[in-house]
């Protein structure tokens, strides 16, 4: 009994399991550096923004008497805290982005110049 197989399929399967070092081109390295700059501030912004929105939402629940008692003052206080966290989120995003840009600026500029002058 002979089993027929496709040589290309066997090669593809074999290549999936081989541990080859990934060689990146200069353009791919530039894109990876750009992601290193942009992703951490976005992650921080999402996390802090979600926390601020949840705090604001709890304040709205207090203000609308969802919890059953007259807590309008507490609702205003908690809502203002949530708004403050959301405002600080933008400042925090800008600060983290600025720090990441300073950290990777030289590498990105030199890699960009190499690609543009090539």
C-alpha cells in the first residue's frame, strides 16, 4: 500500500516546526521600533480610561439612586473623581508617549535615514 503525498505540503509542515532565527529587514525593524513607541502609551491610556469611566459610572449610579438611597452628593463626588481620572488619562498618555519617543528616537531616525539613503 503506497501513500501519495504532496512534497510542498510536507515542506510547509516541516517548516512550521523548525526553529529558525527570524531575520528582519530594516523596514520591519523600523516598524517594530515604531510599535515599541506607540503601544505602551495606548495600553496605559486604555487601562486608565476604563478605570475612569467605571468610576464615573459608579458616580452616576449613586446620583440616580440605583443603590436605593438618596446619595446625590456622593454621586457628584465620585463622578467628579471619575472625570478627573479621565482628564489625567490624556496627560498620562502624552507623558508616556513623550518618554518612549525620547528613548527610541535615535534608533528610529538612524534606521529611517538608512532606508531613505539606500
